[in-house]
């Protein structure tokens, strides 16, 4: 992890609302699992690099990525990224937004259907 990278991961106010809305669907037992899914979802949709402005701390980096695999994968996919946790924070926020948009279009969508292109 680069020294200028984050040590905590947060959500914007919209991200918190989206997380609560998705969590109520019962797809995940823990919010961290949903956060990791949101990263994966955003990456699969080719979300560009940016940062989540106004995010408030929700998780410690060690809770989200105890073995460093999240940072490693983000660094591999986004080659020029030297702050993978800052990007993870953004990907979580964007992924949650995209998931909610899809759920709003089809309220009875299943998690398996979310994985389809």
C-alpha cells in the first residue's frame, strides 16, 4: 500500500443509503461482503478511476482487505493506480449506485441476475 493511500474506507451519504437499500434485499449477511461485491460490480462495468468525495469512515482497511488481495487486484486491473484503497472506496460507492439503479429497474431481480451482463 502506498503511504498516501487510505487507512479507512468510507461511503458518501448516498452510498450509505444505497448500502442500506441493497442490504435489505437479504443477498448478503455482512455489509463488508456487499462492499466487496460492489467493487467487483463496478470493475465489471469498467468504472474509471476517481475518488469518492465526502466519504465518511465505515471500515478499517484491515477489515475490508485483511490479506491485501483487494488492493492487489485493483492495482492489477487499474495499472497506474498507486492508491488502491482510495479507488476501492470510489468503486464501492459507484458499484452500490449502479446496483440500486438496476434494482430500481427490476425490483424482483435476483443476485444471480445481477451477475448477467
